[in-house]
C-alpha cells in the first residue's frame, strides 16, 4: 500500500492539492482491489459517481451540486477526464 499511515497525532494542515493526491491514491487502490475481486468497472464508476454526488449534496446542498454538475458535460468534451488509466 502506497498511502500514508493513519495517525492520531495532530498534524499541520495539509494543502488541498496534497489531500487530493492522497485521496486519489486511496481511490486507485480501492478500485484496483475491487477489479481484482471481479467487480465490473462500469458498476464501480456508477457507485463512485453516486457517492461523490451524495457527498457534494450533503456538503453544499442540492442546488450547488446541480450547478456544479451542469458544467461537467463541457469539461468531459474538452478532455479533462481523458486519462490513460491502467486496465486490470
């Protein structure tokens, strides 16, 4: 596992970009484990999207989450989410 160990010690606040990097590392590891266990990639993607959108709604509210998602189609078409991910 390449993710930092959890600690109960107080730490300095971690910059946002670093938290995102660590979070992505955790998600990539969980994704790989689920794929090795036979979970379909499409099912994983849908579950991740549901979980992410539910988090946005609980944090910012339905209207703010809806406004955020309105811009996703353009971002997808512009290639912001087109990355080469290893397929298992």
